C-alpha cells in the first residue's frame, strides 16, 4: 500500500501540488483540503476534496487526517501556517511540510521580517514602522514626494503592499490600512521605493527553496506579474501569470540568492525558530555600481501562486520523498533535478477581478477540457465549479494555463494558443496577453545581435 497524503490549499498552487504528489509512485491517494473541483479531473491517483472545510479549521483538518490515516501533509496556505496547523499536526504525530507558527511569522509580520533582515545583514529597503495614521502621514509628507510602498503588517491575500508614487498616493494608501481584515493594517510599514542608480525601477523575481531547518536547496526561480492588466497597469492582484527561469538571473545573482536563503535559515535557527518547509523569496534586482544585486522584498512561508504552476512541473525529483525528508529534518542527500524546460503560466480571470467580478460568477466556461488534452500544456484549477461535466466561473482567478518550451517565446505560444480556445459565456474571461514580456524582448534582442 502506498502513502495517503494531504495538501492544504484550494487554488491553482494546490492543483499543481496535487498533480505533483499524484505522480509519485510512493503515493496511493491525495486529500485536498478544501481543494477545488478541477483537482479531481485527469489525475492518475484518487483525489478527494473537502469543500466545506476552511484552511483555518485546524481541529477539523487534524481530525480528517487522523480518520483517513494520512501520513504526510503539505501545508501550502499562509493562513493555515499562521493558525498553527503545522504545530497541531506535529502534536498529533503527523508529518507536515511547513514551518511551525513561530518560524512562519517571517511571512505575515512585515515588521518582524524587516527587523530580522537587519539582524542578519540582508539587503532590503529603508523602512519605518507605524501604529498610527498621523505618524505615518507626517513621515510621508516629510519625504517630499518620493515614491514609496505602504505595507500592512499581516496576511492580506497578496494585496497588502500598496505602491505610492507621490505624497498624495502615499497618504491615500496609509488611510487604506485600516480597511484590512483581522487587524492586518493596525501596524504598517512605509518603505522606500527601491531604484536603480539611474533612477529607473528595479526588476522583480521570485525564488523558492526547501529547508529541513539546517540545509537549504533551491527549487526554482520565476518572475511574477501582479497587476491586473497589460503593461503592468491596473490594480494589484494575487498574481496574473509568471515565467519560470527568468533570463535576468545570472549565476552570480543566483549565488547571492542562495546566500540570502542560507543566512535566513541559519538566522531563524539561531533565534530558536527552526524553519522546515518551503520558503519563498520575493526579490528585487537593483543596479549599484554597474552590478545587479538581489534585495529582499518579502518572504513567504509556503509555495507561491502562480509560480508553483510554472516551477513544479520542471522538478524531476519525487515530490513526496523530497517533502518528507525536509519535514523529517534530513535533506542532506537530496539534489534538486530539473527537466531544463521554460514555462509560462497565464491566469484566466473573471472580468472585473480583482474588483467587482459578480457579472462573471455562475457563467459557463467553454474549452477547458480541450485545453487539458493539449501536449505541452497543463491546466491548474482554482475558482471553477464543475456540475454534470460543465464548468462554471466561481471566483476571481479561475484557472491557470501553463505552456512549456525551449524558451519563453515557445512556452508562451503554447500557453496563449491554449487560451485562445477557452471562453466564458458573456465575454467574461480576462487575461493578460503580455506575460513573460521581458524574456521575450531579451530573446529577440539576442537574436538580432
């Protein structure tokens, strides 16, 4: 008999993880809590979902895992880590991939993360923490129009960082802090907007690693696109697409990124916050003295979305074996293997997301099944409801289309070719058409050189 495992997530990231674990010859079946309808379609193993269980229902999740004799759990959701699910699973004797709450704080407390960065010599922007609106506004006014970021000190579903290019926008963002749920904006940060030496904006990247508390191994790199519309315009979202292995990351930069992870894991252990699990680095490349240096924008204490959909399919390791070894505290003999392909992931969204997308809810989605059968394409579900073989919009980010290829141009062509055959009743499908544009430009420039 194989292993019975569980994945704690409901979105596209969870879909990619369920697919990854189902490919392991050691895994017999997968529970997805709460999961989504598309996770059960086209899998090689049995997949069961629990749509009425929230990722924050720690007691219910532990009881399900006990009743179903689950041997391993991938806690892939930030609010589950924050509620102490990993701690509870460990107490119940169930192996869990993810940090305990005391270590996972590096994600949801921006103040802790920045203070930690100072203690352990991580490159990061200048920052100030405030607990009062008036104090922050006075600071913003004294900056004399300099651009900055206003960040809530708590979990905000990927929307807690508000860019402000001038004093007026900064004051507006500061006033927005009180609107975040669960007191996430009660304390907040005002950070300098990081710039290259010539005054232009830096370039963002994502990096993922796995740690057993002592050892750390890089899983992959990506470049996320956060804004809702082309040209990086529109509202901030949880992520509208990404490209894996962004070309801007040279070997020298990757070596520095590894150093960031190493100092972070070692630093957490030295502060009695041993970190076992997946750790995400949201970074910014800043040119100083003619050299690009990776600065820390943020850490996440789990897999990312949509980066997981682009990175995970290229990892050749047995996902269960790798995760179990990290959770058990021994990654020393694991070498991460990749298939060498580039992947571009595009989010299919309800028109109006991240604002009012009520007009799309309940509308039928056409073409998903055909796209699932295409070579070199993977579909990861999120806000899709399946009823009697029909697919319906049931959220903001609905599904993700990942195309693979030898380079970003080829991968992007496959992703967008698949998307061309998908529609939502009433013209309610929205997606960006420029995902991976930086690498496409780099490739075209290289070809002309």
